C-alpha cells in the first residue's frame, strides 16, 4: 500500500505543478481561460495577479509532497516496514502536502458546488495517498 500512496502523492504533485503553470504563466491563454471559466480578456487581465499568486501555492504544495516522497523512498532502502519507519520527516511532509491539497479541494467543493468536478480532480489523488498511507502504517 505504501507504493500506491507514493504513486498517488507523486501524481497529485504533478497535477499541482500543471495547475501552477496554468495559473502563473498561461492564465490569459484561451484554453486556460476556458478551463477556469474566464469569459473575456479584461476579466483574465484583472484576475491575472491573483491567479499568479494562487499558482505558487500549488507549486509549494507540490514541492512539499515531492520532497516527502523522496525522503520516504530514500529512507526505505533499509527495509523499513512503513513510511513513518522509513522517514518520519518524509511522512510528515507527505501528510502536510497531500492533506493541504485535499483540504483545498474540500474548500472549493463547499464554497461553490458548481466546481465539484474540479474539486474531485484536485482532491482524489491526495485522498488516495492519505488513505493508503494510513493503511500502510498498520
């Protein structure tokens, strides 16, 4: 189950890196505007600084999660039975990164039910990572 958790966490981090690129660098492109429901150039330009900032939140979540994965994998070389045994710091970073991703998805869902698909996309992999990490620790 630990491998499933690490793969899900890695995929969640990759998704958040993609979101970072969209929000911070591609915000005004037609495809990204459509993805985020931005209807015109003026709206895209007006919200560009907010999106840029939000993109960096996603980058930081991805970095925390990837560092956690790396530490757990590096610590597991000695045959540790769980992520916590392999690397307590790596496990803490995995929980912090994927837990924050999942929390953000829940905030999105509960603040705007029309964004349920986006919340599911954003939150499914972190949820799988957290649940399988918990299962692997027993």
